[in-house]
């Protein structure tokens, strides 16, 4: 299966600092594409409001592989989103 080219574009935006939070990833590539590529069902991905607290380690690893970034970078995007959500 060919990888969607938007993963590469998102990776470049992360490297350039244009994507700094987790939810911004889904502006670069739709959630349904990411879910399909993850190849397994996770109920917290289905809701419009993404439940950050229900992410598991496996999700983060798969997502970092899909976007071709390090686990640490994906974790940082998730943490940045968590911090922003708490401020709202």
C-alpha cells in the first residue's frame, strides 16, 4: 500500500514549525485516512472531540511511524495540545 503524500507534507510542516500541536496534524491529513492507516479500531478516534487522555503507547508509536517522526516529537505534539486544551 502506498503511503498518502500528505504524511510527507505534514512531516515537513512539523520540521518547519508550522505544526506544533497534535490536532493540527488532522488539518494536514484527514482523520479517516490516519485511522485507516492505523489498521485498528480505537473508539477515542471516532468522536469529533479527540480524547487525548485515552491515547495508549501503541497509538503514539503507530502515529509517529505514519508521520515519520520520532516518538519524542509525537509525544511533544500531544503534550503541546494537552497544555493548550487546559488553558481554554
